[in-house]
């Protein structure tokens, strides 16, 4: 994410199999003319498969990147990797609870969640369902964590917990109102009103220092490719001081954040281009995204996604024929 926010309700096409939870960690998007709310819907008598993405109200855009609504019913059991990204995650389920088989921190046991708040992380989560799932996911900038959640992003690193523990009764009220809403635009409207109200009531003391805010935005703008030593010099702080403050306020060190941002960009481009007319060349993608070479990209993929690029594509796009995946140029199995 470059930090350049699109206008409210600008349509964004959803790529891949619809309805994935923690989509901020694993979704790719393209501009598409599909009306106010972009998405995908497939249904028959026993099967529902919906995924819809939209931008929040203008007053939320500096701190919330997107809403993603998903609903699946009558599909087969599945598992999904929740990948590292520059966003904290809020999820409000609509029907069945969210099942986390593995947290980014392996010390945290598996669990089920009616609502979820999760921080930045550098290893994948594992989400599973038995054939049905539904909810709305919010992609939250770490710059807005204290304003909306009441604590800095650094206190949620590698952690997932019930969002109600942070939001209080508001979390249940959001769920109830979204469940009663007739469609996705109305559900997103519930979130707009609730989150704008929480933002208006938030303590306006400086929650992020100007130096950390500058460093975070610079990392986003460069896709994570800026030199960390130069970043500290530009901020006016020493490397050590910036690293400590950045880790406390954002949730990762500048170096780790740069790695996650670069990976997020590469993963999105790989996902988009795999669905295009020509198969992506990993060596070219690695160079475009600031990696030393293809092997560097493959190592980061194994570390941050838990598997090499080709395996991730095969898992995420089982509805794509195997032949195009096998033709991925320069793939590392």
C-alpha cells in the first residue's frame, strides 16, 4: 500500500476465491467499473459465495484503507493463510465465528472469535472453516490504532484477541446492526457511523510522534525500499531511538516493517499478474519490488508466507487451472 487513499466507494475488483477472512493480509485488487461497491457473487440453491470491497467514509480514510465483506455457504472446508501486511485487522463475523487454527505467535493457542482485533506480524496466521463463513473485515492503519482501539499498535504485535475486549459494547452493537442490514452497502454504513462516532470521541492527544509518522509514511511511499539508516537521519533521530519508538507505536521495527511492506507489494503484484494474460516472471517481479534477486524474493516468501510463491498461488487459487500455475516463469517450488 502506498498510502494514497482512493475516494469513498471507488470500485475495486476482488481477485481469487471470494470470501476469505483476514483479506487485508491476502487480497489483491484492481480498478474496475462495477458500480459503487465492487465484488463477486456466485450462488445456487445450496451455495453462496460473495466478496465485496469498499472504501470507508471520508473522515475515516486517513486511518482505514478498506472494508471487505465476505459470505460463503455450501462450499467445501478450507484453510487460508493470513499473510503479513501493513494493516491491523478488525473482523466482525455475521454468522459462524472465525476459527484461527494458528496465530502468528505460535505461543498463542488456537481459538474462535466473534470479533477479532489483530496486530502487525511477520509470520502467517491460519484461518479455517468447515464450509461456511461470513463477516466484514476492516483494514486499519497502525497510525489509527490508539484512536479507534484505545492502545498503540505495538501492544497488538503478533496477537489476536476479541475486538470486544478493546471496543466494549460497541463491537456487539456493530454486529447486531450489520446482521439486521439488508445488504453490503448498509453493513458498511453501519461501520462508517460506529467508527466515525468512536473517532469523534477519541482522546486527541498526539498518539504517534511526528518522527514515527514520517518514517512510516516514507516506508509506505517507497514500498519498503528506503535505507533504514537514511530514514533515521531524515527523521532527525538516531537509529536506536527511532527503532525503539517505531516498534512501540507501530508494532514492528523499521527494518521489519520495510520487509513486510515490500513483501505485501510483491505478493499483490504476483496475485494480479497471475490472473493476467501473461504469466509473471519472478526475477522481473523481484527486481521491480526492490529485492536483490529472485532467490531473495523466494526466501522472503517462505519466511513471511510460510511457503514458496508457487505453493501459495496453488492454495489461494484452487479454482485456477493447474497448468497456468505450473507455467509460472522462474517459480521456486
